[in-house]
């Protein structure tokens, strides 16, 4: 009951920050900037959140603010692969390939955070159609985690999304070899192929 009483105040506070219902419905750039501002205010010392806020600011057209947030993110967590990957993703989604690839290169040399940062970097690049670059990260991950069939299925799906059917087939086959009796392998491959069958 108390939450319902606070709802009008919360709504007006969000509207004041550019996240009112009208803005969310009609102004994607303003909404992205508003979300970035809220993330920065709520998690000012978490590199992953700052990197995402930086991406949102770049996509909202606030280039300088976005770049600053991405630099801060890297300073917050200088060893974290996932932070480096999120910085790369921010530049990739903003169409800044050179900066994206430089940021992704850092994922390969970082030693903190989950190894899956390597896998996700490969998927980001594969979905963008950067096959050769994607394979560097996928191969690096496969050397460390050579039995991770579900990630290999995800690699194949990412390649399908990026239009590289041959590379997708290779990763799907690796997953099948690892777990030939696992129904989730075929479910994952089937779902990926059903979603991207015309591409």
C-alpha cells in the first residue's frame, strides 16, 4: 500500500530525469540519455554499469559524455574482461569500428572477470559480421573451455545472425561432437536456424 502511495512521486521524479512515459514512448535518444544518467547515479563505482551508460550516451548522440563514461569504466575495473568487452560493444554499436576493435583487443589480455567475456566478445563481433575478428575470441575461449557446448551453440547462432553460415555450422558441429546425446544441443541449434533461416 505504501508503495502505491509513493508511485506518483516516483513517476514525477523519473519524468524530471527525462524518463517520463511520453519520453519513453516518443524520444529514444532522450530515453537512452535518461537511462544512462540513472545508471551513473545509482552505480557510480561499477565499471560494467558505467560502460553500459557510456554506450547509451554514445547512441543518444552525447559523444563526449559517452567517451568519458567509457574511460571511467576502464579505470574502475582495469583488469575485468567484461568491462573491456562492454567498451568495445559501445563503440561497435556506435559504428566506430576502429575504437571497437582496439577495445576488444584488451579483452584478450585482461586476466580478471569471467572467461565468458572472451566468448561474448566473439559473439558481438560475429553478429556484426566481423567473422575473422570474432574467431580470434571464440578460438581463445575454446582453448580455455573446450567442453562448453552451450557457448559453442551460441557462437554458431551469432555467426548465423552475422550471415556466416559456414562458420556457424562449424561451431554447431563442435557442440554436437561434445554432447551428441544432449537434447538441448539440438534445441539450441534448431532455434538458431529457425530464427535465421532466411539469412
